[in-house]
C-alpha cells in the first residue's frame, strides 16, 4: 500500500510526499533525515494522509496536491482529518 501525505513543518509551511511506510517516513522526517525541505524544519506533524493503490497513483496524487494553493491544501486537511493510519505499538 502507498500513502500520500501532507506534513506541517515547525515554521508552519506544508510539505507533501508519498511513501510505502508512513510510520517510518514520519520518523525519518522528525529525525531530520527526511526530505531536503524538511531536514531544517522539523519537528513535523502529520496533517493529512490517504492510501492509494500503487506508485503511479501516489506520484500523480502527490503532484496534484503540490499544484494546489496553500488555502486549498488547508481545506483538504480540514475536510479529511487524519485518521490513525499508523498502528499502535
């Protein structure tokens, strides 16, 4: 399963990405070892995530979200609150 996600960085900016392991990827971002954009802006907070069926769909969805304005991304986040996609340990 693939995930497309939006993070809010400590400076209030939004970052969009995709992954096959949401828990591990979120941890990497919060260790400063995630994307180049987030490594100086952590800690980050997961604001939005959705499951998609495959890599192509994940890449397409990520691209489409990145084209949205900040206002539209915030509306997407508000309309789709993050549900627990990361299993409890």
